[in-house]
C-alpha cells in the first residue's frame, strides 16, 4: 500500500501571506494525486487532481493553485491567503491503472488569522 | 453527477452496542470505499468493497451494487470507534471520488 506524507501538520498564517503545503507519496510510481479541503464539521471538497508531472486539473475556481514538480510530489500554494482558506487540507493518492483505492495523508490544519 | 447519501447523520452509542450505517448512491458504481476519520482528522481506509461482504475485526461491510447501497456494521463498539464515517464512490468515468456527508459516531463509555 501507499504511504502519504504531508507537512506541515499545522499552520497559522496571517491574511495576505503566501502558502505552500507539501505532499509526498511512497510505495507507488506515477500515482494519481489529489488535494482536498475540509471545512470544520463539513465533508471533503476536491480542489485539484493530477495524473502526472505538470498535469493539474482544478475542480473549483479559488485562491489556490497546485503544482507537481516531481512524480510523487504535490504542492498546494497561494500567493495571498484569505480567511476563507482556513481548513483541513488532505492529500490523497491512487495507483494508476487500478484498483482505484484512494489513500489519504495525515492532513494539514491551516488557520488564517 | 452521482449523488451519495449517508444515514443516519449522527449516531450515539453506548460502548458494546452494535450499529449499522448506510450509504445510498444514485448510479451504478464499480467500486466503493468506507473511511473512518478519527478525532485527529486522519482518514483511515476501512473497506474497498465494490460488491459483496468483507469483514475486518469488529467491522464488516456489504455492498449491493444492483440496489445501489452499502452498509457498514460496527459490532461491540468501543470508544475508539468514535469519529466520522464516510463512504465514497467514483464519479462517472474518472478517478475522482464523490463523498457522502458522513455519519458522526459517538461511543460513550
């Protein structure tokens, strides 16, 4: 199975500051990678999806962007954080070609003040 | 897109009790996952169950794909079972999952 690492685990940032969250995957090559956000007490919202290096699909227009500089590295960024960017950010991975069982990292809890 | 509904939204159990969580989905699917989100936020894979029944310790799951539902059974519940349980199914023809809103389970000692 896959192991997904995320850092930092928690982050408190002021409004207007930049953001960079990192996700790395072990145990598989060329995984499909996903960024989700979960607001407090809510379900999971898919933000970005990637099938390979440099290939990013955005699910919802927003203040965030994603990049995939290496096969097993996925980065979530923002140039200027908004209060509404607060939440719990989860990175997930599936093995290409199936089975498409999705595995999640431990998450990053972001508070924008 | 495919709709996923979970019931009940909240469940309070006394330690040792059994319970059943339900997941209904609006279209045919070729896989289904159950997750447990613990109080620290970690999403833990419980079952990958496109059809049939699987068991893992005190937990078991059954998916009846032809009738578009899945059930998660928790037997002899423990306080560590507390958290939110999500089911998720793939959207149409891509690799993305549609999640239900979750069932929040609280097990009291």
